[in-house]
């Protein structure tokens, strides 16, 4: 349930059959909520996790991955940069064996979690900020603003993303921050399109018109009402943006365009491919990072699998 406020007066809400209806006061723009409304809202949030096991499992996986990334120095049995005997088979000392330099693959895998998640989250944040800003301003202000912003979006959509990403990354210095910047600046277009469509719907609703009539500024309406009613799209697109950013980084690293000083899962696959891991069937070198990429991407996709709820906007009298 989304409650829509104008100053301290409730001027609209989304209807949910599990929450009691508000009662009208003398002023039709003022509603009073039942005392147990917020208890119902909290119960609904808890039940949504138990009723959607896929989403709960995705949250569990991502929480575990974040903990691994944060506790990498304590979980890794060896220094990932320490060299030793190369091409060792998995053993009690080296759980996933060693690579061509004698570095422990399991320790690299743990530290790679930190690098891959960092690139995914930061690039996803950049793409979401750009996409939401473009979509909201284009959908709310319309006119020449919409034509300009959506025109730029269409141009970016026409350009193949991966080839442009390869060109920009090859032109810039190979570093983790350049990869974050390139990926974040190229994967915002679909977010802008979806947010733009939702804002076009929200801006025509009666509670938005009522808020305008009360004299509130456009920025106030956007921040307090428009963004609130697009947050479901923003959350879903952020999850997908992080997953896409991680896949993009893995693709660039596999092509040799990653940062060799910060070993990610994609870099591990690249070195396994270029230094005989694939040719000699050293599965312990290339298979674990590939599985971790798949598991992480699936975990982010699971976050978007929230049960759809039938709802409608109550028209104000």
C-alpha cells in the first residue's frame, strides 16, 4: 500500500483489500487512518517474503555474497597474490588448486566477489540515477524537454551497447573505475523508457492535479508523489542493472579489457582461457568463477519476482 501525502494531509492512496479503508473527515482532502494501519503494513511486508520463496532465496544469496565480500580477508585461506607451485590439483591446502602462477584459486574467488559486486553495484547506481532522472523529467514536464531527452535516449538505444563498451574501455586506461563509468553511462536507456511511461500515467492522476492546485512546486510533487509511485520499477530495474553490469564487466574482462590489478570473476576466466586452463581441462580454475557469476545474476533476478498485486488508485471526490 502506498500512501500519498500533500503536506500533512492524506490526499490519495493505493487500495489494498487487506488494509482497512480510511475514514473521511469533513474536508474531502483529509483522511484519517485506522490505528492499526501501520501494523498491517508491517505485517504485509513480512508476509511478502514468506509467500515468495524465490525472492527470499535471492535475498539470502545476496546477503551471503555481501558478507563474503566484506569478510574476504578473514575467509580467504591464502593471500591471493602469493605465488607458489603452479597448476596444483585441488587439495586440503588449496581447495580449488592453483593457477599458472601458483596462486590459490579459492582465495582469488573470494576476493573476486568483492571486485565483481563493487563494479555491479556502482555501475548499477550510475545507470539508475541517469535513467530515472531522464525518465522523470521527460514524462513530467513533457514538451521540448520530453522530445530532447527521449530523442537522446533513442539515439543511445540505436547504438550497439557491447561494441561501444569495448571501444570506450580499450581507449581508456584499464582500471576498475573506468569500467564502472563506461558500463554505468551506457545501460540507462531501458530504465529511462520504463520510468517515462510510468510518469506519464502518474502525472495525469487526480491526486497530482489536487497537489498542483494546492500550490506545491513541481520538484516537491516529483519527490513526494511521482517517485513514490515509480519505486517498484526503480527497484526492479536496479536489480537488473546490477546483474547486467556484472555480466558486462565479465565480458570485458574475458576479452582482456579488465583491470589486471583487481582480480574479478571475469578476470579469472580470462586468465584461465589465455594461459591453458581451458585447453588442459583445469575445471577448478574456470568453472567456479563462471558458476559464481551465474548464481549472483540469478539472485538479482529473483529479487524482481515479487508477487503482482491487484491495486487501483482511489479517485478523490
